[in-house]
C-alpha cells in the first residue's frame, strides 16, 4: 500500500512512521508538513492512501482534498476535533485520534486495503471504466465534495448529474444537492467524457443514469434520469447524444 | 389540551351524567319525551357552565393567585354558575311549556324549594368538575417545571464543562502526548523532561489559582513549560524571543494573564502561519506599571476566527478590570503582518 503522510508536526510524522513500520505492506512514499508541499507530493507520487492531519498550518485537511486532482483514500488524524469530523454526512472514511492506537491504525489500514482491492478488481473487470486519460475520473473513482462545512466522499458513478447555478455547480446524488465552488466547464474537463455528457449549457449528466429519452420541441430531447431529474437537450447536443448512445 | 380532545371528554362526561340520571329516574317513574329533553338540557347547561368556569379561571389567572383568593374563587364560582345553569334550564322548561312541546306530569315536583335543591346538586357537580380541572392543571405545571429544571441543570453542566475544556485545551494536550510518544524513541532524556513539563502545565491548569495575584516569576515558569511543549510540536516554526526587563523582578499580576496571551499568539498566529515565525514576549516595568507585550505573525480578525471559543479576550479584559489595578488596559495592534497585544497593569 503506497501511503503518504501529511502532518504538521515532525514528531507526529515520526510517530506514524514508527507505527507503520510494524505493518508489512505499508510503503510510505512521502510526507509533508504543509498544504502546498502536500499537494505537489501527492500529485507527483500518486499514493493510494493518505494519512491526513485535519489541522494544517494556515489551512485544514479538507482544503487540501478540495485542491487535489488525484484523490487517494483518506484516513484523517486529529488530536481533538470532533466538529470537523462531524462535518461528514457520510463517513465513507476513517479517522484516528492522536496519540494513535496501533490496533485502531491496523483496523483502519485493513479497511483501506479492502477498499483498494475492490477498486482494483473493479478496474480490471471493466477496462476503460476508470477514465480515458491522466487526471480524468471514471465511474469507480471517488470524489470529495464540499459545500461549506459539509463534506462527502462519493463514487463518481453514483452522481446522476451536475447543474450550473451561477458560479457554483450543484451535484445530484443520493437525494443530496450540495453546491460546489467550481464551474461546470472546469468539472467537465476532469470527468470521463464516456460517462458524463454535456446535455446543455447548464447540465452535465451521467449517461449510466439515463432512464428515458423523449423527443422534445425544436428537434431536441428531454432526458429523464433515474433519480427523477429531467434535463432538456438542445438540437445540437441531441445529435451528439444520439451518436454517443448508438455506439 | 387540544380543544377537540377537551370537547370529546366533556361530551362523554356529561352524556354519561345524563344517561345515569335518566336511568335512576326510570327506576321509579316511566320515562317521557319531556323528561329526556329536560335532562339533555340539564347536561348541555352543565357543559356550558363548566366551560365558562374554565374560561373564567384561565382569564382571571386563578391558579397563580395566593391560596386565600384562590379558595374563595373555587368556593363561590361553582354555586354562581349553578344558579345561571338552573336559570337556563328553567327558561328552557318555560319555553317548552309555552310552545306546548313539553308536558310535565301533574304530580311533578315544583316550587322554589325544588329549584334550590336542583341548584345545590348542580353546584356540587360543578365543584367536583372545577377541582378535577384545577388538579389536572397543577399536575401539568409541576411536570413542566420539573422538565425546565432538568433542562436548566443540563445547560449549566454543559457550560461548566465547556469552561473547563477551554482551560485545558485538549488539542494542545493530545498533540503533546502524541509528540511525546515519538520522542520517547528518539530522545528518551528529552522525553522525560517534556513529560515533567506537561505534568507541571496540567497541574497548574487544574489547580487554576483562585488567587487575585501571583508573582511574575511563578507565571513565567508556567509559560516557559508551555512554550517548550509547543516548541516540541512546532519545532523550527516556533521561535521565541524573550525580552525581560530585570526591573520586572518582584512584580505580580493576575494569574494566567501572560499564559493566555502566549496561548492565543501560538494558536491564532504561529499555528495558522505557513512556515511559522517569531513569538516575541516583552516585559517592561516603569515605576508601578507593568507592561506585557506579546506579538506573533498573523492578521487580526475583528470578532475572532470561527474556530475560536471566544472566551479568550473578553475573559482577559474581565480579569484585568477586576485585578489589574487602576487604569489596567489591553490593546491590540496589527501591522506588517504581525499582531501585537499589549497589556498594562499595576505591578
């Protein structure tokens, strides 16, 4: 398991190294004390697992996750910050309290290992499903979504679509509608075009979530998604959608 | 109680009374349409009278009155209402007779004595009703009072805990313990020293001096222990420059004032600045005035940051007002990316 450590205190990093030394497949590929350094290190080394301190100098661990293109699995470490961790609507990840209990660490790594294996399995079972290019995210990739104080880790394949709302983008998944501080175009560039289709100027839809397509006025379409959202597709985009689906 | 539910209970209660009365009458005379109609009228009059009593009691706030006034009202209101109710029934009877709808048997009892007997009967019923209602109200009030008491107690306990937690700063404590774990392997001798310093800091916080004033030298020991532990965490990111005027020797100050300033400087300044910086602690004395100046890299945010407990500065000002002596003062200045807090007080 390729692990990257982000901790502001050198001794805390040393402590993690000591604890991880007892775990045979834990391979520490790098470490950082601050956000910028961590971002560069993670993008360059592409670790599988991130041990992330919630409190970083001048920033929080969540801000780091916001800025990452490559999002590894994340285990948070914190001295005392139940508030930040309560921010998770869906606790799709683990957290460790400092001083870290070796058994808790081992259990967290076990879970991470299982998740990674499931991901690898998914990737080989459906080749091409994990994206077409570097930095391009596919259905099985996890994304970190943040709306103010609330955070979610979501499998991209579970997101039905995105809708532009001014300078924000609203994501649709599992009945949640967080507003993300991104533009739809910036988002589109990062997503697998085989999976997400730009249905109109303000909509990006997950093609696997399409339930029905009806002819609509002006030779366009009206697409109904499985979660009930309805999106109108313009004539120009309708042609593209036809081509995409006929393949 | 919900109005619909109250109406239902009233309906059941008075219907039961009417049926019971009719049943008893049926024992010694045959029921006639007139008897049933009159008994229903009596039931309706009792219902109306009891509702009127309730409205009267609520509007007059009877339950909040002193015992004597309350008893007087509980004693006199039902007979008064009973008279009104009997007058209603009497009018109903007269009207029925006049219209030829009611036909009383020739031997039916009548007269003032009979009317008084009926009124007394009604009054007793209304007394019972009013007592039951008031009892229910008292029970409900008592329950609500109990709940409010528990809630107040819980809130007070939560606040107490919050104050205690703010003093101990769990963040600092657990980070220090975590760092110590690593230091035990790296440098056991230093780890032992740091453990002693942590003990001193904790003991000091828990004993939380109730004294108005402590010698500056004593406060400095506490601050030096604390700073050493923070340096263990921040290492090169926390550089400390002490500048202590020898004239301050022998000065005293309210406990934990300097500690609070240093804690804030590290928490809001050093810890939030990429690369850290210099924490400067300057102590000066001019005559009877002691000047404490703590500065750190950072920017001053009016109203404090989100993560701040907000207890720091107001608490400090309060303490200064109480034990800082004449003209004690706390000033905050921000310039060139540094925040400087200056406290002046009587030494």
